[in-house]
């Protein structure tokens, strides 16, 4: 069984196996990936984002990668979306 990558919060489901014999291993690996993502979120981890969210909502928090990617105004760092704009937190 693979160790989940604890460097990223993203979760992408794997391809469900056609064979019933492989299903138990698949489910265990999926639970490990979900667990790793939840652990990082609970610890407050944010992956740097290279593009702005399409529909940000008041209170959204993101870690912007900064130039040459997504730069909401003050370069690389953590931002919160307040009403209509991204506010730099640091």
C-alpha cells in the first residue's frame, strides 16, 4: 500500500478496478488519500494557488503563488476574500 502524499491537500479519486479482487486494496488506498488531505486541512495547510478561484465567496482563504502566476495584489502569500476583493494577510 502506498503512503499518501502529505504535501498536498488535493484529492483526486482513482480509477475503480474492474476486478473484485482488487477492490479492497483500492478502497484502502482511497481512504488513505482522503485521510491525508483531511489531516493537512485540519493542520491549516494551504497549497499555493496559481490561478484565482472562479467564484470566490466572502471568507475564502487562499495561498497565492504570486508572480508570474496568480498575484491578487501583494505578491506571494495568504489572502482572504472580503466582500469583493482579496485582502493580503501575510
